[in-house]
């Protein structure tokens, strides 16, 4: 099964690499997110990444400053591929790396996001996780079709 890795630079300019191992992964300024980014251009609940089998879908959660995928505004959920670049709020760039499950990663200090306390980019720890059904996990009705969000349709359509 493919593994999703997020490559980014921390506040000090150090390269960081984070493996996403949860079915839903949240990025934002709030400490309840899986990856907390304390920057004024990042919304409290900015971005969601969700796994559907072998694909990963990214969605902006109504952030104030938006999200772009490969330079294009992310107006609806989209499938991310190896090498894609996600820009959150024009201030935080994430490079997507998707590896086969049998590949080993030895060139970076690895961090796994698995639901355990996560250290923010500023050295703080958080045990808070978004609860199922919370505002963070909802997709606005404008991004749904016949009552089902695009997160439902994406795997069925193969996107």
C-alpha cells in the first residue's frame, strides 16, 4: 500500500519529512491539527488530506488565504500525486512524496503522524485530535453532489 510523505521546511529552514499514517490528516494553525503551522496566513483549520485505498485526496477547509495545488487554486477536493506541490496560504509549501509500501526511507529523520501526540513546528506538544463529525471534517454543501461529498465520489470515479 502506498505511503504518503509530506516534505517541507520548518521555521528554521530545516528540511522535514512527515509520514501520514492516519486515514484523515489535518493541517492548520490550531493545535488540534495533525500538523500545526503557526503563521498568520494559515487558517486554524486549513487543509485536510484523506486516504481512499491507494489514492490521497486533498481539500481546502474554507481557509481565508486559500490553498493551491501545483500553482492552481484548490477550489474542490483533488487527488494528489507524487511530486505535487501544495501551497497553504501562500506561506507554507509542502512537496508530496508517495512511495510504495516496501520502499525504505533512510535519508531523512522520519516522523510518523499516527494519532499520538504531535509536536508542532514550534516545539509544543498536542494530544488534541479533530473529533469525527467536527467542523474540521465537514465539507461544505457546495462541494457535494446529491448529498455525497467529493470524498465519497473520488474513489468511485478513480480520481
